């Protein structure tokens, strides 16, 4: 069983249309461009800039969530460089085939 450290999102700010700078309770920070992973039935709608901009910090869970219920585990966000490639690979099934 893999160890899963619990992190909490302390605060965030939008620094681009699909980019967030996220600070965690351990003092670490990640700046993430989410656009490449916004595909599929849950995350695809977030390609709408207005919907993406509605992200909120959910205090009781200490995570980020969008109005359509999309969210990411804070541990995934905290360690984004470790997970990014796997997330991108999983979302490839939702990409339209090249014409």
C-alpha cells in the first residue's frame, strides 16, 4: 500500500486563464496550468474560461472545487510534477482523433 500524505490547500490565486498558483498547509506552492488536462465529461466543461474561473476553496475539505463538482485531491496538486504525465495519459482517451 502506497503512503498517502494528507495536504490541505491553504489558498490559491488565478494567474492565468487556466493557471492557478496554489499554496499548501506545509508552506509549499505549485503553479499549475490545467488546460492540458481539461478533457472528458467532468473536466472538459472547465475549458469554458468563465466556468474555470468559478473555482473555490472548499474549507471543510481544504480542496479546490468547481461548480460542476470537478476537483483534484490536494495531494495530487501538491505533487503535480509526479502525477501530471499520468493524468495527461488518462485524459488522452477523451481527445478527438486527428483528421
